[in-house]
């Protein structure tokens, strides 16, 4: 699909990049955003409208796709899934403006996640220690829906430092593009490529010592939804490759921080729905580390994971859980060692939510 129209695909990618660059820049100049509060790592007005540029880049590129490739053989249900992408982006925009309650926001996200799985299709098997195990339709559906929901929340929670979300997802999408090439998933190549180009248009305003704009919920939710659904398309279109573990591995640094922080907070009997500032990356910044230093550290960790996917997939490393268990063990150990070196903090008294 891509090889036959390489010049037009490059043009669509450039269109996504330039649209994101232009609209994100406009939003940075407009300075629309939230006032800082006790939860913020920044002071003054926090421009959180950069995600509008990201969504604009995706929208312009997808519209161009429909015009330039009217007979393109996209998977069944592709257009409705893209409609859900913009629906989740609008949810983020409303939440940025009005601050929806957690239960309301989570309920809508669960509904959209389920609708996406219904349209794309659920995995029918999952890699295990001795090879893949067959999943019942109900378990496959619930697992895929949970995957989308967790990814959206995890990325959204991590969008609190200059460059954190953008750099990590840019690297993850490069790895996902590589997995799409290995498996031959045209839809994954398309979506991961467009996602990468829109992120690159946003990054010049965000990867700075003084970020000019953040993605806000609109950007983080849209990009994370697109990443999660791209992984489902990868699984669907490469059933013989067993690339199910590529997605979790590619965003492993984000997942480890979010999930282990939840475990630590649950152990401390804290309210898991309450905003806080106890993610590992937030604690590193509070300790005095520069925002960009922390963000590049996570991006380098994501690059390691991307290399594991690209190198390991052709060699069958992703067919079983062994490589993932080794990676998980190393990540848990690193989290524990770094966490032990940082001072304990009562997140209920000093909350520092994401700055977007």
C-alpha cells in the first residue's frame, strides 16, 4: 500500500507535520491554558492547547488521505475508529476547559475503548511461556478494551514535564512503525507514521527549558488512543507474527512508572482517583533534576525498548514472555532503586498533577 505510492505518502506525512507545526505554534502564541495551582510543576498560566495542533495535523492528513486515495483498501471500520479518535480528543478538550469528574471521564473513555475494540476486532491469542494461548472472545475483548483504557490514562498521567509525552511517544511510534514493517501491517504503518509526524510538529514548542505549549488532555488522549489502536491493527493484520507484546514493550517506561506508582499509593492507602505528584518522574523533578533531563532519560529508555522490538521481533523474542519478563524485572528493580534514593512524600498534601 505504501510502497506503491511513496511520493504521495511522503506528502501526506509532510502535511501532517506542517499542519501540526502551524497550529501548535498558533496555540503557543495564543497562550490559552490553565492557571497553575498546588498540583503544578510550573508557575503562571500553563498553555495546554498544543493538542489542538496535534489533532489538526491528524485531521488534515486523514482528510488528504481520503481525497488522494479514494479507493485505498483500508480495513473495515477504519473511518468509525478515526471518528472515535476525534471524539476522545474532544473529550480531552472539554476536560481541559471544564475539568470533568474522574468517574465521568473514565466512563466515557471505557465506552470509547469498547467501541474501538468492537470495530477493530479483539485478539484471539496471547503469547505465554511455552507459546501462544487461545483467548475466549469475551476475554480477548475485555483485554483489548483494558489495553486502550490503560494506555490512554498512563500517557495522560505522564504528560507533566517538558517533552515527556512527546519524546516518549515519538520513539514508541518509530518502534511501532518498525514492527509494522516487520509484520507487513499497512494500517499500523499509516497510523504510526502520521502520529510520529504530528508529534514532530508539536515538539519544537514543547521540548524546551521553558515549554511554550503543552499537549493538554486533547493531545495526550488522542495520541495514546491512536497508539493503542495501531497496536490492535498490528495484531489483527499479522496473526502469524505474534507481535502482541510489541505495544506494551514500546511504552514500557511509561507503564512501569504509572503502574508501580499506583501500587505504591495503594499500599499507602491513598485515594487512587485523587490527583497527586508522586510519579517517579515528578519526584525526580522535585529532587532538582531538570525537566528535559528527566524527559530525555525516559525517551532513551523508550529507545532501548524500541530496539528490543525491532531486533527481537524477527528473531521470535516476542513470541513468548521470556524477554518481557526479563525487561519487567529490570524495570521494577530500576524503579525501586531510584525510588529508594528519593525522599518520601505525602502526595495528598503536596499534589502535582500533569502540567498539561
